[in-house]
């Protein structure tokens, strides 16, 4: 038993996480004319990924644009030319009404003096009523031509409808080209030129660019030894010698009851170039540390169902059981919190049973230290 520094480590299997996985598809039905990327390609935001046939939708946009221009011309005609024409008609109708009004006044005076008959007066009154009706009609027409009038509002409404139709046609045409929303890596490609695609079908799968992260499942019994900010060393199973640093930034607040595990996530500040999405990793998380701990080799600890952990010591030439309390574990060693003192010897041979007569031979487990006779 010796006193030395000991670091608690937790080893788990994990996978490389993508910041996000995006499935790309089309929102319209169309024939594919170009697929600009393949698996493994890195793309930037705004880069063209897929192009669909666009001739029909381009023609629809031209038609909608022409209809909008026609509606705009109609509004201008109502607001400018129609208003001027109506104003002239109103002036003429007013002059005609005023002349007939003067004639009616004069003929009423003549009728009162007996110079004309009633039939002549009735004829002049009818002429005045017609002139007044024409004036009222011209005035109503004038009001409808002005801004806010009926015809102006109708023309403006038609222009709004035409503009909306043009914008819809432009939006549909834009949907014939599928762009990358953000920098990413192409993971899968399920479309080729000539395919007819429909909404809801996945054409490309992208892993968005960003911070490289790792997800691991930690046995819940190791939960006390894991916390945010813990450092770790990781390596891909395909590249076991290429270790890289990681840091714990998230420990799930709940336990997966099916596996008895807790999810932890780590960020990788300097990811090696060989990392791929979903790659399997071995992760060693460095947890608690104790500078002066009494330690023994992990192989010296024996477990008993009722008494807990124990070790074998030598007492009067025989192997004797000593109950101990364990602390940190790491690097093939374990801390003894209670039950042993520094300098005592424990038996590491698992084949020796309690009560067996033994003669000890000291094995120093420190690297580079020769065995003692």
C-alpha cells in the first residue's frame, strides 16, 4: 500500500455528433436536370445543390408579370386619363344644367305673364331635369375616378391581385433551384438527373458545419465522478493511436431506465481530420483527483456479497481477509479510504484463498521499478 496521487477516470463508448442533420427535399413536383454535389462534398451557404426543370414556371412568371403591368396601366388610366376626361364631362354638364336652369327661370316668368302656354313651360322643365341628371351623373363619375373612389379602388384591387400572382409565380420558379441554407457536408445522395421528384421525398442528407461534439452513455454508477468542465481523451476505434482532447459540457438530468446510463456530451476544440459523423469512439473522462491517496492495485480488491470490498493480507504466514472501504479508481489502481495503512502488503494473486499458507514476494507495480526479491 503506498501513498500517491490518483485520478478517477471513466471510460465509455461514444459517437461523433453532427451539430445538426438536415434532410433536403423539393417542395414542388418536377424533373431533376442537375445534381451539383456528391457524397462527401463540403458546401457553403447559398450554394446550388439541385436544379429542376423551370421552363413552364418561367413562362407562368412572364404571364403573371404581363398581367401586373396591365393592371398597373389600368390604375394609371383611371387615376390620370379617366380623371381628366371625367372632369371635362362634368364641366360641360354643369354648363348645360346652368343654361337650362336660366331658361326655366325665364320661361316661368313668361308663363306668369301669359306670353307662353303651359306645354312650352313643361318642355323647358323637362330639358332642365335632363341636364341636371346628366350633371349629377358626371359628378358621381368624377368622385369614383378620384383616389379612394369606386373605380380607383377597383383598379387598385386588381393591381394587388396581379402583384400577388406575380410574386407567387416568382416563388414557385425559385423553388426549382434548391440551395444549401448553411455550410455543411453531404452525407447521402438519393437523386439523379432525370428523376421526377415530389414533395416529402428526401433527396440529400447534410451534416451542418459547426463545433464537433461527442455523445457518450455513462453508467449511472459513475455519475458522481462526472461534471461539466471535465477533461477527456478520446480516440476513434478506427484510429486508436490518434488521441485527441475533449471537454464535458452537458450531463443529462435523467437516467435511461432501459440501459441504466446517463448521456454526456463533450465538445472537441481541435478535431482531427479523420473524424466522421457517427464514428465510434472510446472516451476516457478525467474526473476527480486526489494528490495523496492510499492506493493498491485494482486486482488486489475482492468483493464479498455481505461484507463489501476486501483484500487479502498476510497474518502469521496465512492469507487473511481485511475489509476495506474504497475511494477513487483509476489507471488500474484503487484508493483505500479505510482498512489499510501505508506500507502494508496485500495479495494480488486471485487464486489464493483466505487461510492459505503463503510466503510473500513483493511486486512493485510502479512502471520502471525493478521487482524486489
